[in-house]
């Protein structure tokens, strides 16, 4: 099973006239919002490495209109070195965003929410403690509680909360696998997708040569700490020139998936410089996650 790259790739690139996104545009949170697909993407200028978040929207999932200014920028000491790799989930009428907050002290998961992508409410650091990132909220409560992916190096974990504010019951669910494409480290892509067979997870795995690939797994619908299946082969590996060469070479990295008809639309960063689109038939990808 392999994802199919869109022929228009890359679909989003840096813009020289926008200083804040003149160097890199990559790793976007993705959400279906009304009749549009919205990307909240990470961007950097040539002046420094601080990341900000930009906004782009599309009715067809391929051609995007973007704003000239970022919609979310560092404001707090926890974000002093940048805001990165957000994931978006609609819960109770608000779009919840988990993102990586960099500071000189540590790497943490921040949370903010919005209804319009222009006015944001910050909720602080979600998981205080050791360095943490790659966080994504599940799209609904499970057994009356909120659930989220996160990564404590070098494995993938879940955490639980009654109110989205206080998190605990941290449980490791997936470790690196010797000899596989994810034998160094791994982390969540976007929020998991609910299916009849379980939670479909598209995640990134990194090997000993620092090559980033995308893989899939299937989790139990009532207890996502149970991994039902995890194929050993990736569904997307760096092959295109813009995936092999960029700000960081040999990288495909997703933070979210949209849906259109019978297909999943997986948006991903290529070599930490541009954004690409790959698609998969829903049933075919689910079958591979369940049986591959």
C-alpha cells in the first residue's frame, strides 16, 4: 500500500515577498471547516529560525488561498523560540490546536482554541514535565474522557483528561521497532480517524539514517492503548527531489488529514521546506492498517 502523490506537488511553497515565510512552509495542521479544507502551516523566514503559523484554505483541496500575515505567532516565554507542527481537532464547536512550543528551557505542548482562525484563546502548556511534542487530540471523548497523542522521546504515548486542562494517565502505546522504518523514533501525525474497525492512525517514523517516513496503525476503538495492527512497511517514503533536499533532508512528515468522498487527503511537509499532498482510498488504507 502506497499513498499517491498529487501531480501538482508541492502545493504550497515559501513566498519571497513575505519575510515571515520566505524560507520554509511545511508541517500543517489540517481540518475540514465548512466547505473548505483549512491548513494552519508552519513557516520560517530567512532572518531566524523562529516558526510562526500561517493560514491557507481551499474548496478543492489542491489550490489554496493564503493570508499575507501569520495567524498565530510566539507571545509567551514558553514560545520564545517558535511555534511548530500544530494539529487541529474540532471539539464542542471550537477548533482545538495542540502545538510544539519551543523555549530556551525546554520543548512543550501548548494548547489554543478558536472558532475563526483569527482570534485565538491560549490555554497554556498542556503536558508540563519532560520534553514533549507531536500531540494531537482525538475527535471525541472515549468513555467520557478526552484523549490525546503525544511523544516522550522516542515513543508514542496517549494521555487522558476530564476537562482538556489537566492531563494524566500517561500510557506508552508504540515504541521504535528494530530493523523497520521507525527503528529510531516515532510520533503521531494528525488526529486519529474513527472507522468501523478502530482508530486509524497515520504517523511518522524515523530510521537510524534519519529518514522520515509515514506509516499507519490501527487502535482499539474503546481502548486506544491497544494497538490492533501496525504494518511493518511505510505508506510514504521520501523520493521526490523536494522531499530529499530542503531545510532538513529526507523527510515526509504529516500533521493532519482531510476527507473528500472516498479518499483521504494527507498533507505533509517535504524536507521541512514545502507542503505536498498525497491521497489514499479510504477502504484500501484501512484494509492495509488492519491486515498489512
